[in-house]
C-alpha cells in the first residue's frame, strides 16, 4: 500500500514545519510543505497528491488561485483548511477528508467572485 501524499501550504514557517512533522509521524501519510504559492503550484504539477492542506496566513486571493488551479488540474483533489488546534484535530481533519473521498464526496469550491 502506498502512502497518502499530502501537500501542505502555510505562511508561518515554524507552524508549517510542525504540521509536516505531525503528518509524517503517521506511517501511512507523506507530507510535503511549502510557504510559497508558486512552489506549491510547481509541486502540484510535478507530483500526485491525494490531499491539499491549506494552513493559516494564506491570503484570500492566494487561496482562490490555488484552489482553482489545483481543481482544474485534478477535479477530484480534496482541499481542506487547517486552522490549528493540535495534532489530534489535524489527524481527524485529514482522516475525515480521506474518508469523504472514498465515499465519493469531493471538494467543490464555489466562488461567486470568480
């Protein structure tokens, strides 16, 4: 069984590093993190991810751009927002998102301004 690949995007370097470490503590998951929008886009183009986790500090404009680009490239990608709250909450958020994907519930982002 291959690991679940997770792209983590966050603007606070210390928090990003912690989130990536916490995700990688799960032997079934592999996280790659970046704080840069363009680097995130390049990573998404170069690798296959099962989940994108958006952390704090991302501007609304960046979030819209990233969600739009990621879902254009992979309409079934699951994108979740993580606001913090500890490793238990993080694990629950990821697990719930992955379980929803297995049931056929995919991320849909409806932006009335785009």
